[in-house]
C-alpha cells in the first residue's frame, strides 16, 4: 500500500512538471507569435491586423463587422443576417451589365414597395389596388433582373483560387472570410474595398424569400428550433439576445431595401470593421495597399453602444413547446460577459460538468443512470459580448423524461456547490483548453478570426495571448464559487419539448 502511494505521488509530481513545462513552452510560443503581429489603423478608423507566415503561399482574410442580431431593434430583426446575404450581390461595377439603368429600376421598386406596405397597413386595404401594385412590382423585378450578372462576385473569387469564400452572422458579429494565393493580395484589396464602399443590394426581394425559407426550415418546421427561439425570448426579457439571428417572420416580410441600406451605413463604417490577415504577406505591403484601397472610404462615427441591459431575474422561468418530437430539455443560467473575471471559472465549470464523455453529466445521465442519450453544457450562449447564459441540454432516452434528467442535473450542480472539483478534473480542463487554442492557432484562417475577435470583443488583439495564463490561474475554489454564484434557481430558465399526445 505504501509503495502505491509513493507511485501515485510521483505520478502527480510528474504530471505537474509536464504541465509547468507545457505552460513555459506555450508562453514562449505565444511571445514569439505576439512579437510578429503588426497593426495599422487608417485615418477613417478601419483597423488591419497582420501576422506574417511564409510557410505556404496562401493568405487568409477575415473581416469582422462589429454588428450582429443583438444590434437589431423591433421591426428589423434578422436584418444583420439578411445584409450578409446581400453582401454577395456585387457592387456598382460587379454583378451588373449597366448600373445606371439598373439603379433607376431599383429606385422604382423601392417606391412601389413602400406604397404596398402602406396600403397593407391601412384599416381597409384596397385589395384591387394591391393586386395591381403586386403585378407591377413583379414586372419591375423581372426588369431589374435583366441587368444582373448572377453570382459574378463569387465567381471572380473562385476563379482566383479562393478556397474558403464564406460569411456568417451571429448574435455578436457578422464576419466575412476569404483564402487566396499569396499573389492575390491586391485582388482581395480591390474587391473588398469595392464591396464595402459601393455595395448594391440587387435581387433584394428574391434574397428575402431565401432567408424567409431559411427561417421556415431552421426554426418553424423543427421543434428544437422553435424551443430555442421561445427559450431565448423567455430567458431574456429586455436584452436583444432574446430574438434569434434569423429574425421574426413578420419583420423579414416587411424589411425594405432601404432598411438594409440604412443599416449598412450605420454599422459598416470603417471604424466598425476590423480586418485580420494571416499568411504569406508582408505587413508593410498590406498597410500600403490598405491606405490605397480603403483609405478613401469616408469615416463614420462608431455606432452607439447598446443601451439596454438585461435586468436581474427574480425567479425561475419555464417555457414549453408541444410538438411531435422526442422530449428535449434546455436550462440557462445568467452569467456575465466574456470579459468578466469569472469567465474562465465558468468555462472550467462547463467543461467539467458537461463537455466530453468523461464529464460528470455524461457519466451520470448517459452512462450510469441511462436516462439520457445525450447531454452537454455550453458556456456563452447565445453570444459572449454581453451578459449571456451557461446552457445545459439533455435528450431523455426512451422511457425516461425531462424531469428525471433535470433531477440528476440538479444533483450534480448541488454536488459541485458543496464539494470542490478534483485537481485532476481541473488539470484536464486546462490541458484540453490550451491544446485546443494552440491547435486553432496553427490555421491561418482561425488565427485571423481569433485576432479580430480578441480585438473587438476582448478589447485588444494582445489579450488573445493572455488566455493561457488565465486558464492556468483557475482554481478549484473559483469553480465552486462560480457554481454557487450563478447556478441558482432564481437565475435560470427551463425550456422543454413536450411530446404531443397521439
């Protein structure tokens, strides 16, 4: 027995030594990367963050627009995502055979659509007049289509070798991604500057239908989509995290092309755009070209920060969706934004409780009790920039219920509040988190994304390189305190799918 204790002690010392050495090596690696990052801010406020990597002749580009669904107001929910779609429709030069002729038709469309909206909103809409205007609207749409060169913007990038042409919208941001051969730097500069200075939101009504269908498929016809939408609107009663990225159907149906143009002018000014460029480039050349292509874009004031803050929750909230579906459970506990000192303790809490097959909830709900076929914990939902949620999910197994899953989740939370997590659990979280971060940094595209995210959300790109120290600084007491502070019933919302009775 004594020999076994000695062996275990030596093993612990060895693990600790490996961890310490790993941290030192990581720190050295981060310092080396950090020293190579170069930054240039144009007079109009647009920021370029560059990291040179000459191992392969490719460049990754990441444009971070500091605008997401959280910036939307009632009447235009979903507009950030819709604008992302429209940003691929081209410019005054790209995507049209005759911009001067096209723009006249687009203006006619805008005027007519406003008349249709006004008539529909009246007390006694004139159905005959509406039919006539709808017919004329369709005729104008077909006329505008004659000027369109379909997919020209995408095609130009693809012909030049773009391997990751993409964009995505979240609650916090809208991001545009490209990856090109290193000799296409100036091509990207010219195309992207044109995109953000002279966009034309052509084929607007057609693209609206695409987004409306996306809402139907992702939310309205999927029970889990319906639950998540209702869950967020219950968990947040004031903050705009309460509405989904795709927006409300009535808003999508009513948004106009002018709404998109106004939203673009407000949130796509140079001071609200941060560009990350990582790969086979020279920073001096990047900055010279940035001045040439982006420097003449007129400066705009940074948009006003959100005023609305989510108030304190006064009691547990519950929401149900009845559907022909298996049961599904989601819990959400309010927590501070990602910059809060408790953020890493909550990361550790989420990891230990519900991330991976060795997590406590998987061991209890799935492996031992077999009441669930899937469970997990997500930290930072639906965004991180503002106070958000630690979210738990569980899918009850056949013959079991959401109530059983909730009871076991509550038991594990109570245990976490009473007993500290083990040193082994915390070490596992720290190792896996550091490894995941290093793995992401190996990719040029991910590195560009991380640099822009850190600069906008964390406050500086340099804070990206502080993450490992903060991960390693989390203690078992921090995790326990986080559980007792935030995982309380008055602070949570419960959502569940209740199977519709046959």
